C-alpha cells in the first residue's frame, strides 16, 4: 500500500508534458527581428532569407552551445533540441532572399569590391553569386551594418568562426576594404 501511495503521489506531482507550440508560433520572435519577408529591418541584425539550411542549423547549434555569443540568440536557442534546430533551419531557409539595399553601387565601388572579392577569393566559399551554399552563408543582399560588424569582428578576432577561414581572410582587409565590401554586398 505504501508503494502504491508513493507511486500515486509521484504521478500526481508529475505534470503532463505541455503540448508543443506550432512551429509558426515558435518562429514568430525570430521573424520579428530577422524579418518575416527574409529581410531584417532591425539594425545590426542579419537578414536570414535565402540562407542555406545547413548554415542556419550550424549557427543555431553554436548559439545553443554558447560557442557563439549573442545574448538574445543564446537565450532563444538554449532549450532547443536537435530536432528543433533542424525544423527552425529548414523553415527559415524557405524565406526569400533579401533584395539589395538602396540604389545599386556606383561603378568605382563595384570595381574596388570585385577586386577584393577576387583577391580574397570570397566566391570560392560563398559561391560565384555570393549566395552561399551548404554551411556557408549568403552574403549578397545582407544588411550593410551587419556586414560591417561581422567583418570587423572577424578582423579583430572578437567573432570567432566555426572555421578560422573568415578570421584569416579578414586580417588582410583594411577599414576601407570592409566598408567597400559591406556596401557592395548589401547593394548587389
């Protein structure tokens, strides 16, 4: 009888698992900052439209494991399972690529930036169209302020990548190079 009462007490104290929220509801906070249409309207927050699912899952994993630090993202990803990471990445990857910001880049900027892309072989990882692939992000059409911040973070090693390639490439960039690349990529 004692075991029965103990088992009953344990069962009564154990809450039934809460039903999971639909994925769309769980994604709402993500899209509020990163943009439901694929383009972020929030300063310094990247646009996620057109990003490869493998890139997205890698970033979510890094946030969950605190290998990459961005407090809102670390908090959001903390309780996600591996299945959640895959579901979020797959759904976000369906967002349309962001359209370029502002007017098209001026000819002199295009020439300087294309020379930098060639010299630093950006297209060897990010693709000929700089739209990313596999676990490599889309950088074409990304927010200019975010690109400035990311490239400066790679250069100073304040933002370690899961692969040291970006930190190594950024060492050869001047501040003017970073400005040119960010302006060109965001407007292309």
